[in-house]
């Protein structure tokens, strides 16, 4: 079937495909230009004087998307690449080991903390204090109660859930208004909003209204529910991180966030795995280890 082009394309604000693509990407130096172009939809050049079949429009858009993505990917590959090691649920038994490994390896990491864990023992309180004293670790908000692991019930009361995060911020003396929501992979920051489960959306929006940034994750190093041990091998996690970085398939291109849990590293075996992953990344990539407070780096 033939149709007028004007009736077959998006009604979004039009972007001139000739002028936007005429400047080589490598010369686009403004911050965020490459990221913006990576996400921009392809708009078919409108010409109401002739008719074009929908199949032709689809082929054009697919070819242009492929061309643009290849061009942007090559340009991004020349830019710095950033990885974020994030540890949830601390302070727990594995926290002291994480503190030691981070110090020995001299990398920046991010700890999303649960306030009630600090109060469970003197040892966990000391682990929390070690985190706060370590300049290589930044501490963020993972709620006070961790929803008592009843996530749907917790988020069904957005005001109560918000109060739980607010309590954690005060009790732990957290300096950064950065949150990861227990049981939810939700992102709200700057111009981005992505919600995985709607039952957490109300709480997330309330936190954002009050100035919090909410960060999820790209890759998860999963924890065995009974043993607390890491499930995937170092090679599996390393490969996934490399793929996300190379394919630009993370939330932000050239930025990859890895989720881990403090309890995964309470054993010597778990600590060896974490050390091996850090060494593997250092030896085989040019990724820089960053705090979530600097996320995202856009090019």
C-alpha cells in the first residue's frame, strides 16, 4: 500500500537527517552529543509531493539506524569507559572483606546500606564505620528496613516507604541523595526514568520529587539464597560486563553498573572471586572504576 510520507512517520519533532549527520561524530565535542544521537529515533525525510510505501520507509529507517549506531559506537569506543561496582545490603559479615579488598586494589566502589543491619551487632557497626572512613567507598541509601523483604507490601504505601528511606538517610548520616530501591531495578535521574515494576513507581517518584536520584543496575552477580555464595563464575561476569560495554547495551553507553551483595564475600572463596574479577578487569580493559555519584559520564 502506498501512503503519503507525512502520514507514515512519527509526529515527534523533526530532525533534519542531513544536517544532523553531516558533521563527523568524532568532531562532536559537546558533552552528551554521542549519547543523545545513540538514542535519537530515525525520522524519514518528509516530502509531501510524493508517496512512499511503508515497506520502503521501514527499510530506510532500519538502514539509517544501523549506519548511525555503527558510527556512534565507533566514536564511543574512543571515549573513556566507566564501570561501577555496587554492593547492596551492607553492613553485613562480608563488608569488612570488601573494605580490605577495595583498599588493596585501590578502586572506587559504591555501598548501598541498610540502616537496621548496623544495629544488629557491634561488629556490623564497626564495618559500617570502616566504610564511612574509607575514601574509596561512597555510602548510599538502600532503605532502613530493606522492606523486611516484603517488597509489594512495602511499596503499596509510598509515604511509609519514603519515610523508611528518609530515616536511613538521617540514621546513617548519608551525604549523597542517592537511592537503590530494595527488590526493584528502577532508574530516575536527570532526564531518565525507567521503572521495572509499577508497585515501586509511586515511592520512586516521591523520592525523586524530594531530590533523590534512584539507580538500578545493568549486570547482576547473583547470590545463592541459601549459601550466600556468588552464582556465576568470574569469567561469566567479566564477559557480560565486556559485552554490555562493547554493545552499548547498558542504561548509559560507556557506563556499566554491576550489582553485588555484601554477603557474597563473607567466605574466603567469595573474596578470591571478587579479587579475581577486579584483576581481570584491570589487566584486560581500560575501564575506570567510578562512584555512583558521578554517574553517568556522557559523551
